[in-house]
């Protein structure tokens, strides 16, 4: 006839049978299991720290080229320089009921001039993306985690004519590498950021051909945020090469029907702790 023991007595007997060495081994194993933690993957959100009070100041240089003609195929560049400041001023609940940040952009002609508010954007930090709302147009500026070569549709939340819902129009071209700003520009001291990522427009949002050259690049430094932006938009002057009858359309170097570039370089910033 089997004798049924209470569960407490059963487990007590099992521990006695194991002996002290075995108990110590089991205890150490249990302790090691309790102290083991899984590494949390780095999502890359510190490439754009978002908090009320954070701001970034950029030195901006715009260049506009005059329109060339067949009679005068030489475009003349005209430069203008100023500063932009982007400040996260507050949080609020957007129309979708989600938390968002108000980003106020101010402009001034020089370092001694007063700041004048220029425009207001909003930032939304989603679990897997950073979304910027500019003039009621929402663009996906970053996706998390960043990975070199990874692409996404930065117009996923709007009806931009260049995009479809499945278009891959922005890409991580560099992740985790250093970047130097100000090099080659005597008015801005060179600054090296040791860990950065670079995004660039691609596919339908970018073009390099005999007709146009369109590109956009933005660099973010880890623990700082955006440090450099570069926008290029050229429409080339095209006409037949009269010296060679039947030749295809060509354009002389530097001849544009329209040309615009913008360079934004970080020169100051503040992050709330």
C-alpha cells in the first residue's frame, strides 16, 4: 500500500537526498539565473534627443543661381548667410490623441541680431520612428533602430506626388561613423563628431541625370541631434550642340535654368539633462 506524504515533507526529503554539495550547486545556479539580464538593444533614439528646452543653432548658407539661356549659358550664383535656431518649447496632445513636441524655428541675420520666430513644427516620437510635421505635411525623419543601408518611405503619412505608399525614399547611408563639420569653410571652425549617422533621399526623391540633380542629406550625432543638412536642386540648361549636327541634348557645366543649394551647420546647442 502506497503512503502519500504531504508535499512539504516530500520536497524536504528530496533536498536531504541531494546532500549539501548539490544544494550549494543548485543555489548558485538559481542565484546566477536571478542576476542574469538580457541586453536591451540600442534603438538609436539618442541620435535626436527630444526634450522640452533642447535647442540647436545652425549657420545657414543659401546659394541661388541665375537662369542661363542659349545666348548667355552662364548661371551666376548669389549667396546669403543667416542663422536658424530650432527649440523644443512644449509638449501637447495632437489631433490623434498622441503626445507631441512643439519645435519653434527662429531666424536672425547675424550673431548680433535678435531672433525672430519664423515657423512652428511638431515632433512625434513613435516606438519605431521620429515624425516631423511641417506645414501639415508629416515626414518620417528617422526609423529605429538605425541600420546602414536600411530604407523607408519618409512621405508615408502624406500624399507627396513623388511617392507611393510603398516607396522607399530615404536611406541610412552611414551609421556609427565620425563626421566633420566646418571643414573647408573658413568662417565655421571644424568640429569632429565621433559617432554619427547620415540619412539621404533616394529613388523617387533623388535624381542625378542630364536634366536634374536633386539630393538631400542630413547628419545626426549621437547624444546631440542634427549637426548638418545639405539640400541641392539643379535643373540643367539643355540644347543641341551646334558644332556636331545630330548630337543629343547637352548642357555646359554651370548652366542652369534654376539652381539652389542650402547648407546648415550646427554651431551651438543645448540639451536638458
